[in-house]
C-alpha cells in the first residue's frame, strides 16, 4: 500500500501545464505516481472538486528567531507554504559573538518589528558561527521546511565590530574575512547571503542598518564567497537612488557578471517614485535576456500597514497626550480616548514630530481605509479616510480617531504603503505579466505589530486566479509562480513540481472557498509578546514530506519539516 493517496483531484503540477484529473500516490515522503492509482493508501484524501498543487515555496521570510523556539511557523504554514527561505534583508542572528547579541536584536527589532523582549527570551544562543546556528535549527522538527540565508548585517558586525555599525568602508582584510565566512556558511548549508541598502531599515534607536553603504567591492567579495562555497543566492533590498535606479542596478549587474551568482531584489511600486519600479523591471528583463540571473521579487498586493490600538502603530502614537495612556490595554485606551477633553488635546497635537515610526511621513489619509472583515486589499478611492472626511465635513484626523476608538479599539485602519499609487493593483498585475519577476515579499514572521502579509500566497491564488479586478491569470500560471518558480529561484531542485521521485509537499485547495480572514492580535510569543495573525479558509489539506500537517486549517500534530541545507537535496 502507498502511505498516502490523494484521490480524484484537479492536479495543477507546478510546471505551468494545464490542470488534469489525477490521483497522487506517496511513499516514504516522495511522490511515486501521478495518474490513475489503483492501490489503496494507508491514508487517503478525497480531493474531488479541489485543486491539488505542490506545496508553496516562499523565498522572503523572517523566521530567524521564531524557528529557534517554535515548531509551528504560523502564519506561513496556514497559507499553503511548505518551504520558507528566511534570513532576508541582511538581518539575522549569526554569526554573532556574545558581546554583539544585543546589537543584532536591536537591529531586528527596528527593521522587522519583532520586539526585543520576545527575542531576548526566545533565543537561546546555542551558537556563535553560522554553521552552529544551522545546527541549532536542525535540532527542532517543524510543520514546514526552512532554508537560511547568511545575513550581511550580522556578518559585518562580526567581522568589523563598531566600524561596521558606524558604516565605515570595509578594508581588504575585512572583505577577505567576509568572503571566507560566506563560503563557510554555504558549505554548511546556507542558500546564499542577504543585504540591505535602504534607509528605511533602522534600529529602534534610529541607527541605520550596518550594510547601508557597503561598497561594490564588498558586495563583490560576498558573491565571491558564494562561488567559493559552491554557489548561492545574493538577496538585496535597496532604495535605488544612489543616485538613480540605473546606477545602482549597474553595480548589481557588474557583481553578477564577474561572479556568476544569481541575485534577487525587492521591487515595490512606491507612491512617491511612481516610475522607478518600471525602470528596474525593464533593467532586470534586459539582464535576463542577456543570460544574467537578476530577478525582482514583487508583492501581489499592496504592502499595507495596519494601524490600530491593538497594533504597534497608529496615526496618533506620536502625540504627547496619547503617550500618557499608551501603556493601557486597548479597551481601556479606547475608553480614555472617548473622553472629549482628551480627544481634543490629542487632535490638537503634532502627531508627526513625536513619532518613532520611520514611515509615518509616507502615510497620508488619502491612502488610509477602514479595514473590515472580510478584508479588502484594493478599496476604492472614495472609501479613504480623506474622502470620508470630505463627505462628512470633518477633518481626516477626526475620522481616523473615531475609527480607532470604535469597538473598544479592536479595529484597524489599512494604509497601503506601496503598489497602490493609482488605487488599483495594476502594478502587481504588470509584474505578473513578466516571467522574470517573482511573486513574494510576504515577510512571514516579521512586522508582528503592524503588517500581516504572511497571507500573500493565499491572496496571490485567490485574487489573481479568480477575483482580480485588473486581470485574471490562468490558475496553472499562478500555481507555477507559487511553487516551481520560487523553488528554482532559491536553488531548491527537489520540490515545487508534482512528479514521481520528487518531495511530496502538496496542497489540496477548494479554490471556490479560498478566502482570507481578518487579522487578529494574538499573545503567543515568548515573554507574552503579541502578534498579528491571519488565517485562511479553503485549504482542505497540506502535506509536507508525505505527512498531513493541516486538515481544514487545523494542525494535525505532524512535524515532518526540517532545515534544508543547500546542495544536499535531490536534483529536479
């Protein structure tokens, strides 16, 4: 008997081929048959009327801390993800000397909004080197597989100490040592190295990320380290304005030309630079046409901040009078804010100058919307707080304030930060039309207090294969984007396709019922920490390495997921 048979489903195999009706047999964690399966399974799943797809591969997450203390990598595991690549954006926890632990925690806290107390309690620091960190990860079973990138920020601090934090240029000895450690990390199983070149990435104190001004020679040294170790991915995020997208992109292109190592970079359609993303998309398409592996990773919907009394940010968090009550639980805060005298004081105060939120100046009321249930990630322009205020003859601040205190402070305001300049998802649709672009940027595991984008995979399938206002793409193309495309980009060659001999990571999905629930604030992190979590409906089953990990969104208790080490998995 087969270990598991998934019977009678509509198989979308991850290659982009048209769906077929078929059974899938699984033995020993591998797919053994796709077609008509006569034998019975020790366990069977009736998939009639459902899609059967490979498990999703998410190449941009931040589970670097959570993977140390948690065997259930929510929210990604709830959204069909069976493999996640973490360590993006140059932040992480290895290599790290004992004296530098607080520095890396402060950086992660500021860049990815994971509060310090959570990290201080959750990290056991059984490592110093990156290979030792991988060994620590390897010791814990999970509900999904994880892959790790070497974070340039941690590497720079490890090699350069305070000089790295002060943004000094690396000297030749520094670059040589970084190259050695990068090669060592890849040989131990790292899938690549990540770096950040954006001023948006700061510690909670406002200090820039250590990698912000790394020179081309330093990036070249990292890529040489990847090559020395056997090859790997260079992942980066940049503002693309030093001095312009073409100049910055040329640096990346020269590194790829010189070393042969692939690059993926974050691509978002900023609202204040509405043409830069198009230029970068064209530059990457040109590079790909010339055989240079440089690929943008774009979000399938707006990257949106959720502002609320239950979150870590709200439009009035910088006001002096609000800070006096900020320690209160959300319902008590909402009650206090309904007092007319306090309301008047807060509304009269400067909410910008006292804010510690670096993105506050990029958030305007013309792109803030009441966030309902079910959530709407593409609201019409006339639903904005600014439009509501104009209709009601009130200020936008008054409308936002009253939305925050309603329902005892339980609600949220949705503030799209990128990919919504024209109040449509046209930018994401355009990226989907480019085969060289990768759908991603979920940031699973990060921004626990004001972003809930770990649900990107579910949105990508439900919206762009079924509901899209701007376009509807063939389901097989969207599944390919979620599976084999991301697997290949990461360097994974044993998954992402439903084919005999490959790893049995599978989703069984009711596409007609697939939907996102509203995010909820849950206190389930170390030190009593809270995070926004968003569930989905429509996943009948998720299978990892042949074991059913979730049925109808409920964990079965199976933990077949492990650390995947680069270069140690079967070829596709």
